[in-house]
C-alpha cells in the first residue's frame, strides 16, 4: 500500500510537471531560474557553444535567440549538439538520484523488523544524517520516523487479523514492547487494539443530515468529537460515504441533542468566517495532519496556493501530496481546504464540487 502510494504520487507529480513545461515560454523561464523540477522533462541547446544542457545547469546564461529546446538528449545530439560537461545531461538528474536513494531507504524501512536508525538510513543512502533527513522529508512529505511509524501501523492492522493475540501482533509488527505500542495506539488505529481486532464493532458514530443553502450537510461524531462533515445533494450517498470511510463502525442516527451539533455545522457552512469550537476527532496520516493543521491557520477571506501550503509545512516539493491531503479532508469547512487554490488563483477540484468551493469563498469575501 505504501509503495503504491509513493508511485502514484510520484507519477502524478511527474505528469503535472511535464504538462507545465510543454510551452517554450515556460521552458525558458525554467532555464533562466535553473529550475531543477524541469530536469528530465526537456533539454536545451546553445547554438554558439554547440552543447546541450539540463534546465538546471549552472553554466553561464545563454541569450534566448541562441537557445533551442529538445524533448530528449538524443534529439539534441541528432541535431549536432554534444552533452555539457558541467551538468552531464546524459546521466541521471540529481533529483532522480535522490528519489532513487529515498525509494531504497523506504524499502529498507519496510523490510526491517524494527525501525532502522537515522544514521543507518543516511549511511546506506550515501548522505549525512542532516542532509538525508531533509531530502527524505522533501521527497516523501514526512520524516523517516513518521514514515516508519505509518508502515508499522499498517503492519499492526494486518497482524491483528492474523495473530491469535494482540501481544503477538504487536511484537510481529516490530515493536520492542507492548507498552511503547499502547502509548500511541489510539492515534494509529483510531480505536484500541482489542476493539480493532474485533472489527471495530465497539465504535459508534452518531450522524445526521441537515440542510443548507449549499445542499445537504452530513455530520458524524464519535464520543471524542466531530469526525465527518460531508456536503452533497443526495442524502443516501452521503451516508454511504460515511460508512465507506468507517466500514467497521456502527452508525447510529443522531438524537435530539445531536441536532445542536448539526446546527452548529450548518451555521459554519452559511457563514464560514464564523468560529467553530466543537471538539474534533479527525484521523489521518502524519502528513495529512500537518497539512490540515496548516489549513486551519489560513484566515477567513484569504487563500493560499498548494505550493505555499507545502512550503509552510516544510515540504516544498510535496505540492501534489498537499493536494491529495486536501482531497482526503473529512471535515468540510472546519478544515478549510476550500481556501487552497492554484498558483494562478484559479479554483482546482474540490471534493464536494467546485461550485460549492466558489460559494464558500464568495461568502468570505474572496474575489474570483
């Protein structure tokens, strides 16, 4: 699952960057800025020197009229240009080499019975401890320890369904002691290990569907707090979505008292600039939690780009992963993913419809 997540996000990132650098004006901007993100998507040649380079080449800038662009290095060589000795375009790009090193580190983490030490991971990757930690976070969006914890949490879930006891599952998942596991088990599983092993049958989610000017609003809450706020047109589809997100939980229709919670959420939908002080029980990966916390700091009436959010959480290369975290947000409006826009200010996809996103921003006074 983790490996598939990495490959899907990497492919999405590559597809996004490839589409961004198809226009010659955008390519020239990348060359002028020495944008390493463009490496591998195209090459440029310089007529006066007879060489071709990566976009990020640190050589002396060429004049625009002397520059031509090529899809591949082979295309540049067929046109009579030789590879630059400085940026060595015939070899893997630095970003690609780093990505391969981090991919290998991820496999090392996944194959280890216990979480590998940071020093060991850095040494295997041929980097210093500090440099490896920074590169790992920029590529994956999380720290090595958070990645290891997420992987072990996945192993726990699997082992709990295979092993006869919870204790055996804990040790088979790479924890050195049951005490260390139980100290943060609820955060990883969303419930106690015993309850998880029983299929989550002891977890109850009270829910109800209210009406707003933007359509139906489903609100779900555990005994800890609000865990779901979904927007949509069809009530049954919203309830099915809730059951899909919490397949092992028991859904319980909300009582009269629960209507106050629904009313508070509907008020927030109608006036998204208003505060929301009800407790939350929002579960996600370590990276998703970082993104959601950053989103809650965007004030009403303001927007931020996916790139700005990625920089804010200290992972400037994880723009696509930030978009994925926004799409996975389970509590509309409370975690204001509607305030995140593209770099040109236009509205991108919104889980509950772009029209609703536009309406929410209009209510906050954001000009389109």
